[in-house]
C-alpha cells in the first residue's frame, strides 16, 4: 500500500466514523480529519507528478547534451 492509498483509506475511515456518530462535535472532528487526510494525499500525488516532470526534463537535457 502506497502512502497515497493509506492517506485515502484513513480519510474514508474518518468519514465512516463521522457517519457512525450522533454527536455533532465528534462528527465535525472526523470530517475535518478526513479533509486533512485528503489534503495530504493530494499533496503526495502532486509531488509525484512534479517528480515525474523533473525527471523527464533531466533526461531530455541529458539526451540533448550527449
């Protein structure tokens, strides 16, 4: 399981916990936690995309200078 998958799973677990509680403050706490997990997953996905772009640029530069 990748970090991104783990973050998404944690977000889903927090949403399930929010749905299971009847206490409004607790529900909001779980929903905020789920949003945080989703933000971490989004950030990790963005980092992977940028890493791919940077690696491709480096490879292209190396090929052009060879």
